[in-house]
């Protein structure tokens, strides 16, 4: 029904536009000729014709409706303009009604699809005590920005409240050098260091020649002692930052049409979550070697449902030999070898 109404409305608007174009093409000439052969004075004719030329369509409608002494021109003006409006107004109403109905239908279809994805989600369980310690951002939910953010340690998949330090709420991703600990973070545009004691975030300048933009993930490569930053927009790129020398370098990998977010390092390799806006679920991880080259995807079993807009607050962290995915509404443990998804459960 929405498609029919929208189609009829669009056809009506097109017909009204064609009819209106013909009117505005012919009616001004008729008005000019009518004025030229009328019984007005020469000066009146010159002024009236000049105004008709300048105002053209609108002027000819005003002239034909209120100024002309020709009954034929007056009735033609009223009938043609009225006819265009009689077609145009209900056509616009039909188009808007169809668009509204279509939006409602799409929203309902998406809601049903989301319900189906949620119903199919049957993850395994893992005792919370078996989840290794990891560090992440603890975000207190709000929309569109978190109300607050803290860097913190998680043990047994639970927040260690004593370790939490308030930080910049713009932060979205976190990496930690465990030897410090020393934290590194990303906002929507900036990379920087986070003081482990105070939580203060300080942006680190990036050489403009590196074409650094849209950072989507950060991880610490313990073997190299370097921070790895992943950017992803049209192309996915990797950068390495050496904290000892403050030197940057861009890795040779440049992957097109691979929308990924979050980054975690395990055994010299890197993992990121594939995510496209409006995805109903997270279906795969992408693997990369230490130079950023793609090693292919790993399917998540089962796929993890995500609410709309989950991407800015999606975090991926390494917890021992496992990956931990943090979403606004849950925490999931992923086996990076098999893609198996499990949910931590408290001991009874």
C-alpha cells in the first residue's frame, strides 16, 4: 500500500510539473499579447509588459486572474492553475503518506528481524573465574555520549571498582602496556596517552603526512613495545607508535571495503570486529598479522546481536588467550581460534 501511494503521488507530482511547465510557457505570452492589444494607454502597456517579462509566470497568473479584461484569459488562468493545484496537493499528500507508511513498515520489519536474531542467540557459558584479567573502559550509558568513562581493570569478567579512574568520556577504545600499567586511548578523531594514576587523557600529535583519520581500534604489541592503531573508513590502515621515541610509521597494508572496529593483540596477531552501520548482529572477526596484512575472517558462533548505534561503544580486549567483546548491554568471551562465543557465569 505504501508503495502504491508513493508511486501515485510521484506520478501526480510529475504530471502537475509538466502541466505547470506548459502553463508557465504559454500563459505569459498570452498575457503579454492581451496587454499589448488592450485599450490601455501606451505608458500603461509598457509598464505592464515590463512587469510581465520580469515576473513571468507569477506575473502572468496575477494578470490573468485579476487584471485582464478578457473573460477567456481569466477563466483559463483560474482553471489551469486550479487544475495544477488539484493534482499537486493530493499527490504530495499521497507521497508523504506513502513515505510515512513505508518508514513504519521498514521499522516493523527491522524489529521483527532483530527479534529473530535475539531469539537465535544461544551462546555457551564460561565460569567467570576462568576469564583472565583485562583492562577496558567502563562507560556509563547515555545517549549520544556516555555520561562518564573510566579506565579500569576487570577480574573474573567483573569491574574492579578500586582500580577505576575517571577519564575523558570521549574515549572509545583502550590499549594497555601491562608492564606499567600504561594506557593508550582513542576518541573519534584523536590518539593519546592516559595517565594511570589520574586518568587524564593527553592527545599525541600524529604527522599529517601519515593520513591518519577515523581511528577505530588500538592495541599494544608487547613483543615490539609499540602501540598499534587501526583506522578504518573507506580503507583500513595500520600505524605503529613507539612510546620510547614518539616515532610513527604507517604499515604497508591498505585494505579497502573492510569496515572494522576494536582491536586486540594476541600472540603477535591482531583481531578486529567487522561491523557495518545498521548491522543487526556481529558475525565475524577479521585477523591481521603484525604488518597489518589480512589473514581472513573468523565466523562468530553464534552471531552476537547488537542494538542500533552499538559501534561507538564496542570494545575488543585480549584476556589471556581469549578475546573479550564489551557492548553496552553485555560482555562476551570469544575463542580467537574457533570464533566460539560464550557468556561469563558467576559461580553458584
